[in-house]
């Protein structure tokens, strides 16, 4: 008869074989003769082995001497503090009953991560670190379907629990769900499929070659710094702390304290951010027209080469939150993918879609309990999901494609306003450093809703007055709740944030009002809702403000680097065109002319060094040129060549 081995048997055996590691935690001196000096502060007990949680997250594990059953970190955040003894000698394992080795392997599952050395993880090991990134099986999955049929039968429930232990199932992991739901699935560390990465295409050699081609590593450092200061602060899909962790160091970089007030190990990811993110940052900053063409071309060529020679496949084939973050980051501009217009847009659409699917595979779209995932990583997931929603909604709007994310299937909260390591807003200190992604996520949700209401093939046929009225009230609420000032820290302000949000809000509002403007399909008889005139007047004023801002150096910088700004700017031009056609306003003609000039200069700067037909921005410029020409001339009999010749 084979005896059933349980985890309790394993733990009992381990304590008998290795009593000392367990005794070191729970042996305070409670004898009557023991004297504890009152004047001395409580000292940290010498820790020979950190608890499992602190080891996995690379956190200092401290125990106090006075009757505490766990380390300070686990007690503070309410985690179960456990320590598992070292692996048994082979001679002892061989003496155990059948099944012991598998059960012992499950017991050590969370202790498999390799320690990160002070100089970072070797490139060949980067893809193998998974961290706290479980998979997700939704309510319609076979696992949940079968499990639900066993609820109420003690025998079946016991067997399902045993099966769940074997496959590392974690139930009740989502907030607000009933018994037997909320399933997350632990994932083994990714094992390489034998694909050998030749030295020719490793990132280290590529980066060194690029620095040599540019003549100095300082140029790359300067561009990376510019991206962290002006781009990542507005769209922190990868935060400053996560970007700093790319170096593999357990301390902030040298210029960190010049801009930020705090640093916490819990705000850095448990899984490594791919090193290509540094090159992406440099490429984004190099898209500015202020950067010489040769530098921009060298950086973009190096990035395209790296992505096409294995990096893109590596990012897509390995499901990690870090890889999803990089794929979403690549959605900021199509020039990061290719010089060819059709190829660049297609590759960006596909890579962003892969990143979105990867995020949902990791349950980033679900409201996971802090009992399953630590609070710092939960906040990281909320922020990443906010970036996913923003990228999906704005990219779908720009390309006229379907939205990948259906918000009816998602319950993840909005991004946390403060650094990830704070438990909640009541404990947070300093400024709301993630306020930009928080409000961008809310605006993107409103954008997704208004596209569903007004811009589907059915126009307004499937919407109602109630839905339109609710959206209008929610949009007004978003405008009212927008902060007057944005900042990352007391040392780094974001004065451009309000102007950028005004530009984006114009596009969202115009998408709503356009359904009631001519020329548009007829409004169905069941729709009696009509926006008031004051709303249109306010939109005209905001469109003028947006065009004025886009003429400034900081506005032009975002137009060059972040593709999300192009569509709203064209909306501003179309708003002024509509005003001119309605009342012949010279003011509207002025702003139409100004907006057109911005677009023409933007396309011309981007086409430097490239044939005109290879510029992804030439088509937009040509269309805007036709709109501008319609202000003073009747273009009905003119060719596009004639119009463009007049402009040049």
C-alpha cells in the first residue's frame, strides 16, 4: 500500500532534517530569567536566510527579536512569511516514497528564480526570468467550467484541489468573485527552445557599434535622458524606475536625485526589462526635427535591424509583462518599425496587438487580489493596462480599425497616481507622479465609448439618447477633474501636460460632435439628443488654443515624436475649416492656414534624406493641403499637383 504524501509530510521531514533554519525565526527567549534591556532599541536579528517572498523580490529581509513570526516586510503588507529549507541531499531524496520528488519540486516552485548579480542579468538569461506573472483562465474556460460542476461535492472538490496543486492553480485570486472562480495559473520559467543567439545580433554589440558610428556614447545618453524627461513622463508604460533597472543595478543612476525625491526597490520590476528599451528611448527622442538627420537615421536603422533580426520574435514568443510593455512602447510611433509607410503601420498594428494579447494572457485586465500579487506589482499592472487601453483606442481611431480591447471584459482599476510601492493614497507621499497616465486612461476610455456610439458602420442607429447624454456628462466631468498642474516630483514639473491633454480632448469631443454635423448620415428618428451651441463654440476655442501650442517648440517636439498627436491636430484644422465654410471667418482661415503650415513643415522635416514617396507623413500633408486650398480657391477643377505647387 502506497502512502499518500502531502505537503505537510514534506515540511515535517524538512524540519527534522534541517531544524536550524526554522528555529532561527521562531525562538525568542521567553524564559523567566531572560532579561531584555529596556534602554536599548530592538535590534535586527541576524538573518541566515531571507524568507521566500523577500528572496524572490530582492528585498532586505529583517526580523526583530521580540516575538514576531515574520519579517518586517511581510508583517507590514500582510503576507504569509515562510522559509523553505535547502534542497535535501540526494541520498535522502532517494529514500523517499514515490511522488515525493514531484511534491518537493512544487514546494520549491517560487524559489527557482536566479539571483540577479550586481552587474545585471546576462543576455542569454534575460528571457528565462518570469517573476510574479501568472497566466489567466477566464470564466468560460474548460478549467472553470469543470470546476464549477464540482462545487458542493466534498469528494470532487478535494480531487480538484489536488489537481490544482499539480498544475499550480490559484483560485479566488480576483476581487469581487464568488467561491470557485477567479483562476490564475502559475507558469514555469521559460526554457529556451534551443535557438542560439549569435554574437552578431546581441544588443550589447549593436549598442557599442552604434556608439562608435555616432562618435560618442554621450549622444545616446543625451537622447535617452531626453526621452525619460519628456516622453516617458507623459506615457509611463515603462516607468523611470523600470527604465533605470535596465542596467541591472540595485541602486538609482547618478542623475536620479536631480529629478526625483524617492527610490524604492519595490518600484522596480521583478522581471528584467529588455535592454532594447534603451534604444527605443533614444529612437523616440531622435525623431525630433532638432536632431540631425545622420544621428536619427543611424539610430532608427540600428533599431530596425535589431527588431528584424530576432528581437521582435523574442518579444512576441515569450509572454512576460516586461515584453508586453516594450511592445506597447513601440506603438508610440510607426517610424520605430520601418521606413516604408505601409510596412511601418502594419508592423506597428501587429506588434501592439501582440502586446495587448500578452497583457490579457497575464490577467493584466483583471482586478487581481493583493493576496495573489504584491501591491507594488498590482500598481504596475494597473499602469501598464492604462497604457494598453490608451494605445488601443487612439491607434484604432487613427487607422479606422476595430478596437482590440472590449472594456466590458475588464475590471482593472485606473492607474495608481503615486509610486508603485505605496499601499494606497492615504500612505502616499510626494506628488502624484503617474497622474498623466491616470487621466490619459480615463480620456481613452471616453474615446472608446464615443467611437462605439457614433463611429461604427451603423452610425447612431444602435445608440440611445441616454447613452449620448451620459457620455457628454462624463466628458464634462473629466475636464473638470483635470489637475491645473502636473509633476513627476517636486524637482520635475510637466507644464506641457495641460496643453497636450487639451489637444487630445479636442479630438475626442470632435468625434462626438461630428455625428451631428453635415455632411453626415441622417440622424435616426429615435435620437432626439442634440448638443447645444455653447459646446461647439467651446470646442472652436480649444482647437485654436491647441494650434497655438503646436507652433511652440515643445508642441512640435511631441508632434515629431508621439504619433498620437497627429490625428487631433488634423481635427483642429477641420474644425476651423467648418467654421470658415459656415460664416467665412477670417480668424478661422488664419488658424486653418497656421495648422496647414505646421503639417507641411512636419512632413518636410520627416522626409529629410528619404524619397518623398517613402515618407509616412506625406499623405497626411497632401490631404491637409487640399483643405487649405479650399479656403481661398475652388479646388474642384484643380489637380493635386497644382495645389501642392501653389503651396511650395
